C-alpha cells in the first residue's frame, strides 16, 4: 500500500472545474477534427470556398464561412449567388462593416472557372458537405457553451487570481491548468515533480560513457497541451521568453524543444520556468494559509498584527515572488537618511544634511546604519 501514490485531496469545486475543462478541451478537439474533415471534403470538389476564405482570420471556423457554405454547399450553387444574396448572408452572419466590398469579392471568386465533378456526384458531395457542416456547427456551439461554463466556475475558486497573474494565462487556460494540478497543496513536493508531471522535465539515460537526454513520454497529456499554448502565446508578450526562444532556435533546437514543452535539450525552457514559478506561488499560498491559522490559534495581538500586515501587502509580496523586483534598496536608503536626521536632532543647514547623507549612503559606507 505504501508503494501507491494517494489520490489528491482536491476540493469539490476543483473537481467540477476539471469536469468542465476536460469536456471543453474534448469539444475543441472534436471541433478541430470536424474542421479537418470538412476541409478535406471541400478540397475534392469545392476549391472556390477555400480560396474565398484563404485570407480570413478564422477560416472555416468563422460564422460567415459557415453561413455561406450552408446556403451554397456546392460550387454550382455558389456560382448562382448574387451580390444582394451575399450581402444578406453576411448580415445574417453578424458582419457590420465592409459588407458590400466583401460581397463583391466573394461574388468575383465564385464566378471564376474551376474544374467540376459530374452533376450527380457534385450533388452527393454537397449532401455530405452539409452533414459535415452540421457536425462542425454543433462542435462550435458545444465548445463555446462549455468555455463560458468553465470560466464562470474557475472565477469562483480562490486560486483564480494567482493563476491569472501569470502572463498570458486567462480564464480558460487557467482553468485547464487548475483542473490538472488541483488545489491539494501537498500533491507536489517540489517544482521538479510538477514539471515531471507536465512532461517538461527531461529524462536522462546514462550508462557507462553514454548519456542521452530524451523527452518525457509519460505525462499528463492535457496539461502538456495547455502548456504548449501557454508557452507559445508568451513569446509575443514576454521579452525574456522571446529571447530564450530565439537563443535556442539559433542553437539548432526545433520549435517545440525551444519552447521547453518537450523537456529536451535544455532543462530550462519557457514552460519549465512558468511551471516553476507557479509551484512557488502555490507553495507560498500554502505557507501563508498555515501562518494565518497559527496566528488565529495563538490568540496573540502581535501575531494578529503580523497576519494583518501580510494580508494587506500580499499583492506586493506576490509581485516580488513573481518578478524578483523589490524596492527594499530604496527603502533601506530612506531609513538611513531618517536615522541621520534623527540622531542629529535636525539640520539647520540643508547642505550639511546632504553631505552627511551622501557620506553615509556611499558604496564604501553602505551597510553601516550608524552614521555617527
């Protein structure tokens, strides 16, 4: 029994978030699968719709594309669409600006000459396309509804503010991370165990003179998937992450290895650093909660003031743990200046005070608070 790992003691809210987050991720995967099948079908007989949506931001995911494809499931039907009909479809899809220009562009694309299948075969392929489109619409609706429910449940959790404080970790991706790591503070003893669970820590195989560093195959696939998205989005917002990624790419690493998702080539990747920071923040929250309980049980005024001070300055403390930036140096210098003025019972000449202050705060005299 001692050889088995105990199940995590997660709260009921985290278990509910895990159900919603995993269902939403499955819906996203189903949506991608349905999109790939539809795109593969359109390549066989309907290249006009793919060419018309080639420059669209969301492609076939866009509501405009799905509305037009539902109205014209075959190239012949698309060629019969008038400009007025296209404008009506764009308005039905929710487009507000540039309707006439977009309708003219689509009309010009649909009127071009393309190779066609036989009429009966094209009609049959159109029926199959309509069926695949209905499946894609259902998958999009399920993913959107589950995303909203997951975000609402995630915002109710006390750790939501901590998780969202990490760069480019929003409600949905934060909910996926929380669903997989849970809120059991004793589940991961160190940041290394969390990185191994996420698949970011490399595996070293050494025997004699040979030593190989390989990626970790046994891992939480869902946490690895959201970690890839998290690390990839951080490249556009974090200068440090971008510099590390460019450095690893110049060294010859592939895209995934440079992100630190594989846990390969280098033990310090973008995602590795993110997981380490998250573990430190969560561990700090655990220590703070334990301190609050001890202060409440001790029933001492001094400990109660300590707990109140920590709670008041908790955001600043968390910012220091996350960024490593603090104003302790300036506060220490200010304390030295006040000590000098207090020991001298005030200065009549501001020049003398400025001179004493500079003498006490120089690099040679730094560390000696007694300026006398």
